[in-house]
């Protein structure tokens, strides 16, 4: 029973990953000077090589010096400190 499982693992190691196949096709296309094909496959392989960046919402608040704060801002600031 152990031999068939070991045999299956060996077969899996011989198989190429999709990215490896795409890179082989790109290299072959470049050797044959088929730049359109190389570019098309490179475009399809790019997500596997480079993660896509997503938008991130960032909120920024400008911090003022105590000297520059109004009385209202100082009260709000002191209230935030005492709440923590």
C-alpha cells in the first residue's frame, strides 16, 4: 500500500506549475522573436509574480501645538485624554 502513494507523489513533482508553464512559453516566444505572444503571456503571468495593490482609505488629522489651539479645541483635546 505504501508504494502507490509514493508513486503518486513522484508523479506530482514532475508536473509544472501554471506559472512555470507561462514562463516557459514567454521564453520560447522571445527566442522565436514573437514579442506579441511573449507580451500577452507576461500580462497573464504578472498577477502571479506581483501582487495587485488595493486602495486603502486613510484618515489624517492635523495635530496642532497646544499654543495654536483655540479654547474649544483644548477642551476637546483634554476630554479625549481623560476618556482614555
